[in-house]
C-alpha cells in the first residue's frame, strides 16, 4: 500500500509537468516550481530506496519464518518501519534541495534534463559544490548501496528456504511472491546506482534522460 501510494505520487510529481512542457511553446519552470518538483521527486525516490529494503525484510520473515510472522511483523513494527522510510527519505531530500537552491546559478539556466533533477541543477551552479557532492555521495551510499546489500542478504536466505520446500507448487508460490519485488529492485536500484554513483566522465544527456525515465516512470508503472 505504501509503495503503490508512493509510486502514484512519484510519477505525478514529474511526468505531468514534463508532458505540459513538451506540448507548450513556453518551455520553462519557475524557481519555486523547480524546487518543489525536486524536493518531492527526490524525497519519494529516497523513500522508495528504504521501503524496498523494508519489504525485502518482510518477504524474508514471511518465507523463512512463516509460523512466527504474525509475532515478528506486528502492527507496531510495520507502522514504525513504514513511517521511518518516509521520514528518512523526506529529510534527505529537504537537506539536499535546500543546499542546492541557496547556491548562485549562472549562465542561461537551461536544465539539461527532462525535469528538475538535482544532478542537472548542480551543473548550473557557478560556486563550489564540493559539499553538495560529498552529501550526495554519503546519501547515495546510505540509501542505495546499504539497502541493496541488505536486500541481497535477505534474498540469499529466501532462496535457500525456497529450495528446501518439498512440493513444486509450494516453490512456485514462493517464487511468484518474490519475483515482482525482485524485478522492481533490479530495475530501480540498477538505474539509480548508475545515475548517482557513475564517474563524472560518463555523463551523457541521452543516457541520463533514459535512466531518469527508467526509475521515474517505468518502475512505478510496473
């Protein structure tokens, strides 16, 4: 439920404004509008990173400890886990957006991207952005690399438990339960890692736009 609501908001924050700009002659966005778009899309993207890791833990408990599932995954625990996913994602987004928007912009202020994305905006800043880059690297490690490692570990245990199931029907049911989540994990984390952790020399407009659409539109659609 959280993931579905998040994905609806995620696509709504960037896709409709992008389509309006495509279809209109005046291809511009206000400073406040750009800041709002960035804080919302970045916040929801970061929240999804944490939420997918939380869902992997839920899958692990459901498949590896099915009899203890109602005890371990109590209402209090899953409400706290979902709430902290939102809090962490929104706080990170707020900090990064404020630190970006207070810096001076120079040049023609043309955003070389499909929507107001933090990496595209950092290229327009004419002052030192080393602090922004450092914070983004730390945030990418905490919100992308660590959750992905936790998901990988949980799926190692899940796979081991599935292979121990005697009936073919039981194994098929367990695999189908995990397949949707795993597909989203591979697409979302793969594109996000490439976007935020790639070397600067690999920056290209077309690849950035395709990757941006992958985690901003394709993954939520699925």
